[in-house]
C-alpha cells in the first residue's frame, strides 16, 4: 500500500508535521509507503518525502510568489485559494499521478487544493474553522466566509481530529460532507518521555506553572494573566511563545502588578523537558482542535487546568473533567488553579491511551483500504 500525507506549506519544524510523524513512521514499519508532500521547501528532504513547487503556492520561485502576492491583495487569502483551486489541483494531480497512491490524506488544508477531481483522498480538519476564523468577522464577511467554507468542505470525505471539530464543521458551518469521522492525532508516548527526560530549558525556576503557544487572540493569555493575578501565586508563571501580542501581555502583567511572578520565556524549540518540571499546565484558549500541549503535559505527569475549548473535553475525561472551566471565566480559572495545586491528581499517559500512535495507524490503514468502497 502507498499513501501520501499532504502537508503543504508546513515544514519539518512545524506542529503539523510533528503531529503526523509518529503515525507515519508506524505505518512505514508496517511496510506501508508513506510520503510526506510539501509545496513549500521544508528543508533537506527525508526518506521518500517530496517537495512539489506548485505555481501559486510555492514561495521559493519569484514568479509564483509575485502571482500569489498580487491576487491575494485583490481577493484576500481565502478568496485567492478558492478561485485558483483548479489551477493548484491540476498541478498537484499531475504530480501525484505517477506515484499511484492508494489514498491521499490532506492534513490541515482548507481552501488549498481540495477541488473535486483529485481522486482517492480524505481531508483532515485540525481546527474549528467557525470558532477560529469565521466567528470573528462582522457584517457581510461573516455569512460570506460561512458560505465559502460550507462549499469547500461539502461533498468531501472529512476526518476531524476531535469530535468538537466535527461539530463545528457540521453544526456551525453547515457543511454537508460525503462522510465525516473523527481520527485523533497519534503519539509515541515512549518517545515523548525520552525527550522529556532531558534537562529543562535554561533559566527556568525549579517549579512553575506553565502555558505555551503563539500569543494571539485565541490562546487568551490575557485571561490567564488576569486569573493568575487572583491566585495565591504559590509558583511563578512561565509563558512560552513569541508573537506580536507579547508586548501587550507584558504591559498587562505590569498593570496587574504580577510582573515579578511572570516569566515570558519566548519561543523554545526544545520545550518538551519543560513539561516534566512544571507543577501545572494551564490552557486558557478560546479555540482548540486537539491540543497537543495537554497531551504532552499528561504524558509528563503534570496535571492540567483547561478551558472547555475544542478537544480539551476529550483529553480531560472522567475525574479530570473537574479541571475544565468555561472559556473566558477568569474567576473559575483562578479557583481551579489554586484548588488543583492543593490536591493535584495523578496523571500519566494512561489518561490518553486512546491516542497511542499504533491505534491511530490502524485507523489510517483502515481508511486507506476503504477509500474505494
């Protein structure tokens, strides 16, 4: 059997590749040929992976970059991807024909080439499109983008990384896919544990509360800071991540008089060991798909307090569900942080055993076999 994981504009360093790696390698061990395919240069290619410089998507070629820049300025990013999807799809189809894949899995792509006629494929949706994008628009843009996403995803074979993503697609966007099922991201827990056993990033205190992600409107680190200011502040708060909102968050920490308790650690390429040294991980997000950071924290044995966003409800199940609080509820988040530190639950990979990469590889293999049924 031969399958392709289309990772598009991702690279080997980005999360989209990392959450597919364990499953891809397990399939390879089962003698399934798995090619990861990029249309932007991911760096030195590994194994049979391919870089397909599709005109209009590839930024490495000057003419392609200028074409993209011009029409994106006219139609916007989503309009550009949708209007030229036939052009992108035709190039991709021609590039894939000679490989004769049994199944093609499009990871994390929305408007990019999913035009009808590509062939044996599934589209894997990694995030809540309505919550993450459409809901923040006002006026005519909101119904327009809802119509656009409904049109894009209807008639496709969809796989979503959490039940919440599936609900977002069907209930909030109103898409009518040919089929829609949940397939979680898969993780090699032993690999994670080995990486977590390495020394913690330099400059961290011995014990701390932890949060991580690009500071943007969905991670709601502003809510986290306001909640932390209401806690006992037994431990310092370390926030990993870098982005344009970081300056505003630092200003907010000053205004809340908690600057001496908060460490903005910036981007950390080797963040996994940090989970093992944290007393608690806090997810304050408004929007999530299947949050990898919660999985990593539980595998590290570090308890989690999280908002009821996306797949957080699926990861913090059973007794751990008491540590889920409503999105944007500062007081509830503060109370949960204080309470869990007084009596932290015992957590481990057993809490997310259903995400074992071998189980997820079984599902991919089964879907690839069923694609023509």
